[in-house]
C-alpha cells in the first residue's frame, strides 16, 4: 500500500514537472504544487468519510421506521 502511495506521489510530481516544462506560461510551480496538495487532502478526506457510510445507512433505516410509526392510523379496540 505504501508503495502505491509513494508511486502516485512521485507520478504527480513528475507530471507536474512535465506540465511546467511543456507550457511554462500557463503552469507554474506554485500552481502545480497547490493542485497536487489539494488532490492529496481531498483524497484523504474521502477516505475518512467511508467508515461513516454504514452509520448513515442505519440512520436512514431508523428514520423510515420512525416515519412509519408516526404516520399510521390509530385503531380503537
């Protein structure tokens, strides 16, 4: 897993360097690095959200049960 992360980091830096070399008037080092770190932080944030999906699904089921209980008609016995 670490090999994959380090490989992706090195690929991102290499590709950013290539962009700077191919068109230096459009891409500069600060733009490439800020984009690289934005993707890095965004990916980490998505990875932290994934364990919470189970809790969201359980909450949806509980809300459905609560709605069912509150919307049913009363029966007089």
